[in-house]
């Protein structure tokens, strides 16, 4: 499984960014994907997660981003997205895309220990 993030950048507070994660080199029937972020000196934090099986989609969000961020998955494009609106300086960090096969959780997990595959990250800076 290869994960490639894109879409990071620098914006002013109140602005928007859309992150993308392309998933390649696998076939799957069920999977969880999520976005995590990390700033220097802090642990990696789960931001949002999504579960896809066919057309079904379940989502989870960290409290700090509810109402501002929207996660989605496009099965046809094998890509996950994170639409980030009303960005705050506290949203600054390196954002990572992650993936795990299978299902069974009541909601997409936001614990990094649950994920097996990680992208290289894309930087988001909010000033």
C-alpha cells in the first residue's frame, strides 16, 4: 500500500485547505483511513477517520475539528480528502494519511496504533 498526500500549504486564520491522499498498489474490500497531524514536541493526533465498504461511509472526528473539517473517500478514485475550513493557528502541523485493512470498529479509529500504513505527510501552516 502506498499513500501520497498533497494539498498542504500556508494560509491565514479563517482560510481553507483541502488535503488529498492517493492510495495505490492494492485491492481491498474494507478499510479504514484517517488523517493524523503532528507538531514538534507533541504526539501524533488523530484528526478524522473514514470507513468505506462499497458505497457505505462512516466517519469520525476529533472534537477540536468538528464542524470545521470534513473527511471523505472517493472509491472510484481511490483517494481520501480532508476539507479544512475556518482554519486556526492550532491546526498547524504535519498532516499524515494512514490506512488499515479490515473493519469491525464501531467508528473509524483515531488511535495511531490501529494503523499500519502511513504517508510521508504534508505540511499545513496557519498564521
